[in-house]
């Protein structure tokens, strides 16, 4: 973790992918923003039931930077409902009205420490495009949108805007995770969003 980093990236493998080659989302955000960006994201991390660094709440528990950029929930949905009968899992993550659940609790804790939050909503990976797995994620996005609308310090960013499932060059061999180009695209979108939010606040 770079000392004094005002931005930290947390979450699961979408954020952590390409780290070994210096091309993770955090690596690219640091290059785009020209400032240190912390990175605590871990593959297989979950919002619920995770342990240690595999718990997204644990990743950020001791952190209070200016901004935390994170994602999460895919591993919870994949492990606990497998794209079918997901209503109960969604309810644990975030209620239909966006007010309660593990994600709102996580966000409330970060906001209570003074951090602002950019939540990166998932893209549709080519491996799952056109399958029943898309439905739960669309519902998850709708619930997250209602949550974010309640707090000006929380910004929901839809990664699908820069990661169309039709462009295989943006995805790794597994057709789920981002390729180096995909990680850079995600980072650019998040960096641009962060810059715009800082400008609103009159910050640098």
C-alpha cells in the first residue's frame, strides 16, 4: 500500500486481474491520475462469508482514504445461488429498496469514516452473455442504483459502458476477467469519474 494514498482500490478479481504484470485496475488508475493508488483487491473475495483478505469488508476495515473504489458480490452470487433462485442472496447483499444489507452496511461504515465511494458495477462477461446468469446481475445493479441515489458521496459506475461483451479483446482467456486492455479501460472510466467528482467538490 503506498503510504498516504488518497485512493484505494478494493474488491474481487475484476479489480485484481493483471496485477502480476503491473496492469491491474489500481496500477492503471495510478498512471492515469499521476498519484499513488492503494490496492487491496483479491481474487475470490466476497462481500459476505469471506475470511481475511477474501472478505471485502475486511480489506477496507482499517482504511479511511479520501476515496475507496470497489466492487463485489459476484462471488457471493456464484457460490450461493449459481444464477438461479438468487432472490435470497440478493436480499442479503442489498435489499430491493437499497436501504439494508451487507453492501449498504459496508458503504455506511466507509462513509462514517469520511471516505467517498465509487462502486464499480459489473459488466456482462462473454462467457455469460445471453444466459440466465445475466438476470440476477441486472437486479443487483438496480438495487445498487437505489442505494447510491441516497448518498451524494456514493457513485455507481457501470463497467458495461466500457466493457461490451462483444469485444473479446477486452477479456482474458476465460472470457470472464479483463484483459490488460480491459483493465486499462475500466481504470480510465473510474479515473475519469473520480476526477469529475473531485471537480464538483473543488478539489484537485
